[in-house]
């Protein structure tokens, strides 16, 4: 694997280098000007040649496509919007998005060259018929970008939980090794030069291929991609070949019926590709065995081939021993809990696979101090520590609350839980059982006031034995402020948003808003306590 990576580094990136400007001598004819000018016989100017993207021939890219009115179509430019088509462009038609007759008339009127369509249209223009336009566009984008996934070490991260954290750990580790890294996660992305918190969801298909092309042009050496489970099962990554697949969480993601995302992506591994997966999962082991590919296992126990064992965790810090075979190294990190330790083990496995020592890996991973919304601690001297969690299923909430109990020094654990919209009635009951068992104080809140909140709150209370011990506060900000005011200095308040962000910008905004609420309430409490202390001092002086 190391040799394959070194070979990948030796690839020349011609698309990243503009055409060299050269000097050209142009003769200028002598004329009779109206005013006197110094005599000139020649001029030296610099001209930059425009880089023109080569045309893509669809017959060579789309092997299962059918052509009507032609044997092949050469695509120079392609557009999804027929109303913005210019002369000579190829337009895309998707079934059900537009009336076929109106689409054809508009394409003809605007001078379209050809049509990439999901059904045969009554039109004299050349047509390329494909089963799914999005998949075809991804393959066309890959050809236009000269196979960007092959110009980079492409790493896919998928799983039931911990994908975002693992991606950021990998990016931090590989950057510390001196590599230029591109990554795509729920919390933000980078092409190796510029970082961005996009207002759209994770890119897949054509958009992801174009991003990989930009990353390769920026001379990035590796691309780390957070894989969307549904998109993987729908085939939106079929135009990409992966060098490494990293599975996070305790089990393989997927539905009860049909192939899982791991099964779909295992088919997209290169011949020398590797799957890095947690040990002890029968579903994952079965997929790897059928894929007949190389694999490495990791875990949080000393018996694992690659492990991250927790030695101690207290006071918001965790001491972890990373191990690879018979070599081990110690590290300290504020990323606490067995879930984070498992993510660290996955990241360290790739670091060792790339040829770096366990000590180098441990040193680099310890530089990542916080991940927004993933066990993000907001400590304050003399106040309860607030921990921000995105929440999710009952097992993720359980792991977060147990981590809070383990790192709390002599205090209580408070749980401020927002009722998300993803959980059904039975899942809410399990979450109710979870928070009652693992937290000393529980506050259930929601985004809106009304019957929907009360209905879902009662579904959660179905799993609770002592319903009177659960406080219901419809306004989430008021619930958090109430907990901060009443918690003791040694307590830990764990806030679960249970909200699926639609974009990286939305996710970042959520955590920034919560930090603002916490800081504002702490300032308010300090001011009130100072005023009360001054009032008591004045009364005592008057009494004396």
C-alpha cells in the first residue's frame, strides 16, 4: 500500500499548471500617423494560450448507453437547464422534470447540439439514452477531469456513527505529516488550499467529481470523503474508485433489505484497495469476505491488531494507548469516550498503513483539540461544564452520557435533550429509558411549542419509570439557561440537539448559536451573583 501511495505521489498534474506564456514577435506595418510617433519595427508581447478542455465522446464513457440519430456524441459543454442552453451545448432531460414537448421545442429553439436523456424523445436532435442521468453526468465529469480519483489517494469514510470525527482526525494527522489534504465532511470541506462551510448538502455524483478535480489541480495528495449512506446505495459514488474504505461505528450501515453502503462501495475498491473496519462485527466481516479484498481490523481493546485503549479519563482529558502489533504509544486528548477512542484507532490504522510510526501518529492526533458538536466541551471556572452533542440514536446518546459520567469529577450529569424529528415512537421510548438510567437530571425540550412537542414528549415518557423526574420545557434556549443556572460547579450538562443539519453552514451555525446562549447565560449569572454579593455587603455595613 505504501508503494502504491508513493507511485500516486509521482503523478504529474498537467491540469494544475497553466500553459506557459511565450514571447511572439509581431511585425507592425508603418503608416502615416496624424501625429509624430517614434519609429517602430516590431513589438514583443506575451500571449497566454487558453486551455481548452478536450471533448468527451459518450460512446467510450457510457458503455450501456443507446444512441439514436447518431453513432456517438462528442460533448464539449453540457447543461442541466434547457432554458439556459446556448448554441452547441448538450442538454440533459430527466423523466418527470419537464414536459417532453416543451423541452424539445426549447432545445431546438436555443440551438442545442444533442440531448442526454432518460427516455427517447420525439426530436430530430441526436440523443443518448441512459438509465439515470445523474450517474451518466458523474462519469462524463470524471472523463473531463481526467479521472481525478486516480490522481489522488482517495479515502472513503462510512459507517453508522463517527464519520465526521474520523474524517477530521485523518485530515489533521495527514496534514501534520506535511501532506496537502482535501476533505469533504458535514462540518466543512477543503480542496487543499481553501476551506469552506457550504450552504448545500454533501456533494455526490458530478459535483463530487468536479470537487476532486479541483483538489487534484490544487496539488492535493489525498482526498478524504465522508460517504452518505443513502447516496452510496443509490449508486452516486459509482464513478469513483477508492484506495481505502474506513468503516466507523459498531456495525455496517444499511437497511434490512438490499445491499448496504459497504457492499456497494466494496465493488468500487481498486485492485490493491484496503478496507479498515472494526473487529468483531459479523456483518462487516461477511461483506469483506465476499469482496475478497485486503482488510485491517481495529478496536478499543489491547487484543486488536490496531487498538486505542483508554488508560484514564477524568477532568475532560483522556489518556489513550495506541497500539499497532507489538508497538504502542501514549497520547493525551480532550476527545473522550470509547466512541472517540474507536475513531482514533481507525485514523491511526491508516497512518501506520502509510508507513508512519505509532509515535508519529499519536503525536499528530493529539493536536486535534475539539470537534464542533461531537463531545465539544465548554468549560468555565466555577461553573458547570457544558458538552455539545449532535445526538441521534439511543446507543449514541448512551455513549455520550456514559462518557460524561466518567469524566465528571464528583458532580452530577445533566441531560438537555431536544426531541428530533427522525425518531419514531419506539425509538423515543428507548431514548427515554437511556436518559433516565445514565443522567441525574433530565430536561426534555423541543424546537416548537404545541401539540407536536407534547405528543412526542409523552412517547419518550413511555420508556421512563419516574415520569415526574423529567422536566419538560418546550423552548430549547430556556431549557439550557435553566440548567446552567441550577447546576453546581462540578456538574456536567450534556446538550443533545438531535438535529440533522442540511449543510455544513447550517451545522456550524447551530453550534455557534448554542455557544452564544451558554456564554450569554453565564455572563448573566455572574452579573446577578455580583449584584447580590454587593447588596449583602451593603446591608451588613448598614447593620453594623
